[in-house]
C-alpha cells in the first residue's frame, strides 16, 4: 500500500513539473512563492484531513465508552474540528496572498 502511495505521489509530482517549463518573459528568474504556497496548501489540507479523522474516531470511541458524556465530547469535538479547519483556511489565505 505504501509503495503504491509513493508511486502515485511521484507520478503527480512529475505531472506537475510543466509549471517550470517556460521561463517568464521579464527575465530568467523564477518566482518560487506560488509553487511553494500550493505545496504548503496541499500538505496542510492533507494533514488537516488526517487530524480531523483521528479526532472524529477518538470522539466516537469516547461516546461509545461513556454515553453519558456524549454532549460534552460532542462540544469538544466541534471546537477541535473548527480549530483544525482554521489551519487549512489560513493556508488558503496565504496562497492567495502569494499570488
């Protein structure tokens, strides 16, 4: 499974390489802000998805073990998901600023 994932990631990197094929008209320098901003957005979104999945799994397990505390666990879960999602939103704002 890990080998397939790494192969797919390598293939996506190779497919994304034409972004560097053409030099800008103004000179020979390449602006690296935008590609790195997109890379950061991808990493942040992936890690936020993993974090949200782990948070939901843990909250579900906690509610199953102690049904009486389900309301408190649900409130903490929603607060945690909001804070995790804010990381992806901040990174999205940074990608728009990098343009």
